[in-house]
C-alpha cells in the first residue's frame, strides 16, 4: 500500500482548498488565507535531494517592533486550548495569560545557519509573555565546531523553533544546534547535517534526556532507511515536522519509524476570538513508500498496510507569534515547523522521559486503543478534509494533544 508522491506547496494545496495535492499543482510562493497574505520562503520549497524547512510567513509586511500582530496564537492561548494550563472560557488570544511552567532534562533544536540574536530574541519573547527564562539554560552550539554563516531563510525557522519549544517547557535546558557543510571547493549547502543530529543527540543524552525537534525534511527516497540509525540515541525522543504539502506527500525524517511525525491542524475562532474547534490545517500525511510498518502501528494495519503511516500526532500550524529583531520584531509564522517544536515541548513538559521515540510512540498508540484514555488525552481531528476519518488518519494521526497525559 503506497501513496502517489507529488510535489506541491501550501499555497496551492491547502490555502486554495485542495487538501489532497492534485497532480497538476504548481509550486507557488505566495497566496492568501483567511484574509492574510502568506509567503513561502525559498527554503520551504521542496526540491529533490535538498532539505527544506516547513514554515511560511504570515502578513510579511506587518512586522511590528513593539507588539505581536493581533489574531495570531500566543503561548498562553495555545496552552489554554490544549488544556496545559488552567482553563479560561473560550481561550481568547488577547486575554488568556496562563503559561506552561514545566520542563525536564533538555530540548535540542537542529537547524542550518547562524542566528546571531537568538539569545536576545528568546529573552524578549519570554519577557513579553512572562515565560521564565534563564540565560544559562540556553546555548547555541556549532555542530562542526565552526560558526556557520547566516542563512536568512532559516532565521525565521530557528526563531520559531526555539521560542515555541521554550514556551511549552521553559524549565528544560535548550540547545540550538547550528550546522552547515562545505565541500573541498568551498561550495556550502544550506541544509542541516546528520552530524548536527548526532551532536544534538549527545547534548540531550548528557543533560538528563529529553527531546529533539527537526522542522525540516526531504521527499522520501529509496535509501532513506539507512539514515534512521541517527534517531536511536538512548534517552532521546525525536520529533519532526510532517511537511506542509498536504496529504499524499511524505517526507523524511518524519517518515522514520524512529521519529514522532507531527502534522498540522488549525484553530477556528469566532468573531469574538473564542476558540470554536480544531480542524485539519494542511500538514503533510500519507503512507511511506519505503519504511516498513513499525510494530507500534500494528493497531492500524488495516489502514496503512505494510508501510509506515504518518503523521503520528498533530498540533496547530497556523499561526504563531514570534519575535525576531532582524526581521522587524514581532510577526507571525505558520507550518508544521511550528507544530513540531510545540509538540516536542509539550512532551518534554509532560516529564515522562521515554528512553526512545519507539517507546514514546508505543505509549501513544497504546493510548489510542484504549477508548476512554484516548478521548481524555487526544483530540480526534475529523474535520477539514474528506481524509479526516474518525480515529487515526493521514490528516493528524491519532490527533492533537489534550493535557499532558500520554505524551
């Protein structure tokens, strides 16, 4: 049982309503969604053999040096919807203030290129939302020992990753592992490296265990299984964005059976700003053509057949407030690049510290087959596409988080 693989972007497949990418879809850098202008950076456009990010910029002309753009989700508003903090009726963005305070061990973010103002921007973001921040618990690490150049398209990615992972688990140590690779003729690639994943794994394991988030990926290819070994360090649970290209387009490392694949949903709010419901937003999903079905997915064998299905879980992917001084201050970004560090942070804050991704996934799928526990711990995403059938589906896996239980 294998899906057809087509290359298409958020603007074509999601925002214009075709949630399963049509074969005729054309790559587009710009579109609109709910009155917002969406721009997809060059780094987020899939190209065979090149790792791409999974984020898009919302209303790129409305960056504000003083305050977040209204109407975009904040750490308190998302934590309220997901029942991570004391509930406020409607979880309105403007007035919901309670924030998560948990976190154990470490979180590592793997990205490409340098982010010179990472610490300062993270502090500004944290101070604004009154999120605890200890500068000693945040560190930028160069994967190969050398400071990489700044890749402007990756800075937004790095901002989103560190700010939202920290927002969900502020008590955890946080590492931003930056990488780049240059050949002997000094040609440099703007891709994260497997070396960076290895370094991130060592850092998390050495600091009490925890999680790694990878908000990037490449279209699946036949030899990808030999790289799955990079996600097996004891004491580390790996999360990866499932991509923003809709159902039918799957990417690696999210496809790895050693990684928790995180898909994308969307919060619908009413005219008063109150949360109404969560629906499929357009994250990547499907059945891997190459990765065999892992044992923890035996419970969904009738759906996925002999190959790995993804995503496993999902989180809101549009749209998140961030702060980046180089980009103009406060802005908004979306994509499964937001969903991955958010879910990784929630898992870290849950404090279970599973020894591996497979242990984490075995726990999640065990919850799935226990109806009462599943209903209490996950929100089944059944709206937003005809693919969003009841139970596990290619829209959102088992669903989005509801409390810290089972994470």
